[in-house]
């Protein structure tokens, strides 16, 4: 049975920067009941408190954070890059430990966003990009989806499990 890395906030855990949560979603509850879910909030795992100041990536590109080219900053100006990278590394360790090939992460998060992010200016401007954790997982070959792509994640899971049965 395939395991899936899931952002804790999508499971209803109050770990978002503002102390809030998203979900739970029926599909995620089903996956939890099946024992598939490995839950993580990379920002909390990296040492940040809840609640915490909103953070954005300068330029919105998590891969550039991993490469040391840009920083993650809180709206208060604090450099929180180290915590974001530490959380991403913990996510990668979980993926490797559990053989995870699919992650379902929070859309537009500076850690977890997989398709778009905020531009780093705290103006609400969205740009194509991904968070730090999404970038490290994608580099490791993990398929990364958001809560806005539940159908695609379910389809990817079915394909992986079918391929395993066919072997």
C-alpha cells in the first residue's frame, strides 16, 4: 500500500501561520483510515511556532531557496530560511523512510505550494512557483499535488498501485 505525505493543515490540524487549518477532506480522511497518511507541517517541523508571522519567498521560487540564491522572510522582516529548509529536509527524510512517491501539500504555501506562490512582497500577488518543501520533494521524484488537485492525486495513486500489481 502506497503511503502519502500530507500537509497537517489539510488534515484539520491548526498549524497554519495564523493558527488555522484547512480540511479535513473526505478523501484524506479515507486515506488516514487506510493507514496511508504520513502527516507533516514542514514549517512547524523546522522549528517555527504556531501562530507565526506570514512568510514569503523572495521571488516565490523554493528551488532557489534550496540553492542558496534567495531567502524566506517573515512579514516582520525576519529571515526564516533556515527553518523552511530544515522542515523541507525533514519532509524528504520521511519520504525516503516510507518510500513515498506522492505528496498532497497546501496550495500557495511558501513551504508546500506546488504550482504558484506569492512574490515575496506581501501584496497578495501570485506568481508561478513552488514552496521549499515542494521543490525538494519534486527534485527527489515525488509527485506533488495540492488540495485543489485531489482528483489528480487519487488518479496518480491508482496508477502507482496498478503498476505495482502488474510487476
